[in-house]
């Protein structure tokens, strides 16, 4: 799902505070900061959008993606925050988890399906990719 949708859903169900909104988009930060630039540097960005063919990322980039979309990892981060601050970061934790839970059914395994139990498991649910749905809609609109 795109960042704007995650922001809207986080605001509606978790809270409107700036830190809460940021926690709701944190899982996609590695992707948006690295993958498009990597594709552009390889001169594949336009082709990927036009064909909906996305080359596999370098291993380090995929690892970051799995790490940030992992319920065990976010739980450990929340536990560390609790130990340091002395209070549970409830809204931040919920916003991050909500992001992951929304992404599970809205990503196919082929396109960044979250391995939500990483590093304990590499399982990814084969959901309906919103990116594929958007490309199909765009093609349909072009032909009408």
C-alpha cells in the first residue's frame, strides 16, 4: 500500500500525532529511500513502471525491507523503548504493527510481500498486490 493510504488509515484508527503517523510509515522507509534510486541508477525505473516488472533488489535492501516489516523486530524495538523510557510506546507500536498487518494481504510474494515473522520465518502471504491492481486499472483507462 502507498504511504498516503497508510497515513490516512493510521490517523483514523491509531492517532493524529506526528510521531504516530511517522511510526505508521516507518516500515516503508528503507524501500522509498533506496529502491527507486537504485532502479534509476540502473536506468530501469521507467521500464519497471511501464511493464510492472520489478527487478529483485540487492540482498541488503531486501533484508532491510523484511526487518522493517517484521512483527518480532517491532516488538523488540518496542521492548527496548520500554526499558529506556520506562513506558510502553503503545500508539507507535500499534501504528507500526497496523502498517505490517495491512501490507500482508495487499502485497504478492512477487512484489515485496512482507515476511512478517522475519527472522524466525521467511513466510510471506501471497496477497493481492495493490501495485498490480493499479497497473491493470491504468491500462484499462488508456483503452477506453
